[in-house]
């Protein structure tokens, strides 16, 4: 893999990848801390972004055979569990096979549908109205986000604090109490959206998502959320905000067979 110092140099190729919206958002975002590399220049078929805040690899591939070759030559950590984030669903079987050949086993896999906000199809005045009153998550509320996050781990509190301090977050406060929140992950996707049970039914989640979507649009990227197909409240929220359902993606957690 060849390192890429300027991620914006990869933007001309984003439309060649299935997850062009997520890739384009990550490349454009001022909130990412990824180290980028490609399989070849001037025309890459595999783009890899590695996040050092927590062990995470973001592969985008237009050619499955090239992806398999890149995987075989990637020096995955043998000491800690790592993530292959937001994989094209059609590539999952190949990824699992290659990782197994390399001595790793899959500890968990979870699948989501991609939901995108296309400005030309969205009611922008509605988004701006909803976003009023939303503010950033306060650092002292990081443990609250960690407690309610379905994917919290021993390392996740550190990650959440990083997001609050370095990326963009959104929250609705009632008095001094945080009622609802969401974040921009390091790949610029909207996530971790949650409303405390006692505040549900007030539209707070929509306000948070609208706020974060507008922040992403400011940098010329497409707002993206990943939602499981059984999360009916979140799907209704996506539809109400004019997000459009797109491709299916997978997250894989893997660990070395020690």
C-alpha cells in the first residue's frame, strides 16, 4: 500500500466505490484522524483509512480480488481486537475467508443499512428549524453516552471523550440534564444517537440528527447514518428527515487465534 498525505487527492475516485457517500464524507471531513493509503496510483482500486483512536480499518474497494490481496498484506494487530468498519456487504465473505487464512477469527459481525441525506431531496428549511437549540455534548456527560451506547467497551469512554473534544457532537439539554445526543464518528458518519426514555416522543432525536447533518453538509459531504433493519424508531426518524435508504454494510470485529 502506498501512503497518501492529502486525502482530498482521492476525491476524484470516490464515485467508483459502492459507499461513495461515506468515503467522500470521510475524505472531506475536518474531523477525521485517519492515515490513508491506496493499493496503486494514479488509479486506486482499494482505499484504506486507519484510525488510531481505536483499532479500526476502513476499506473501500472497487475490485474484490484487489481487496483480498491488500488484506493479506495488511499488518493487523495480533495483540488486540480490531474492527473492519463499514465493509461493503458483498465483500464480507471474502474478508472472513482471508482473515481466517491469516489466523484471525471473527468475534462479532453486525449489519446495517446505509441512510443518506441528499440535499436536493430534503427539506432544508425543516432541518434548520429542527437544529435550533441543539448544542455540543458537554465533556462531563461522556460517561452518560458510554453507559447508553450499545457497543461500549473498555476503550470506548476514551473514544467518546475524543469525539466530544475533537469532532462534532449534538445534544438537547433540559435544564442541565442531557436528554438526547448524537455524534459524528471519526469517519464522519452520524451515530450513537439516543434519547433518554423519559424524554422520548418529543422529537429530540430528529433535532440532534438535523444539527449533525447540517454540520456535514457545511464541508460539502453527504450526511450518512447506519441503521439496523429492526430499529423501527430510527428508520421512522430517517424517513421523517428525508434520508434515503441505500446499500447494506457490515462491521466485523476480529482477533488473533492465540
